[in-house]
């Protein structure tokens, strides 16, 4: 149950999540792909090169759906498949140069959101965002286990 004390920060969090979803939609359109593909790009940026199976698990998609996502990323020049030298039956997925450029530009644009916050508060803001992200991960895990 959301208490009266929780209402304002929960509404602010919902607004932040809405803005993030809007940003992802605009980024997807600019990159010429869908929102799921931008999720895959972000996952590759954060977690690095990974097998297609691992990417499927990290995206919460089936292997077949992930194959389609990676096909679209390759067609757009955003990511590429390479053979795993340790196991030639397995494909590794990594960002391509265009994918890295788009994500670097996105990161620069996202950084401007912090210009409205005094630099002296960035460390505390970062700490609080990490705490909230951890709480959301925990809530998602609980929801998935219910």
C-alpha cells in the first residue's frame, strides 16, 4: 500500500520513468529501430559483448525473438554477430561502430539533464538513484516470484 508519505516520491519516480520511456522512443526513432532494439543496445553497452543466449536472458526474450532483434540491429549497422572463438557454435553479440556512436551521443544528451541540478548535489543524487534502482530491482524480483 502506498502511504501518503510515499505518494509524492512515487509520483516523481513515475514521472522519471515516463520521461525515460519517452527518451527511449525518440532514440529508437532517431536510430531507425524499435524500442526493444534500443533496450538491447543499452544492455550491450552496460554489460558488454555477450552470447546471444545471454542477451536473450538479459532482455527477457525468447531466443527466437532475440534472433530477430539482433537481425534488425545488424541491418541498421548498430551491432554485429561474431563467432565465439571458444565455441564456434555460439554467436557473440557486440556493438558496432554506429551503435557506439549513437550511444555515446545519447549519453552526452542525457548528461545535460543534470545541468539543472547543482554540481554539489550530484554525489548524493547518484547515491539516491542507485538506492532507488536497487529497490526497483528488488520489487521486480518480488513481483516475478509472486
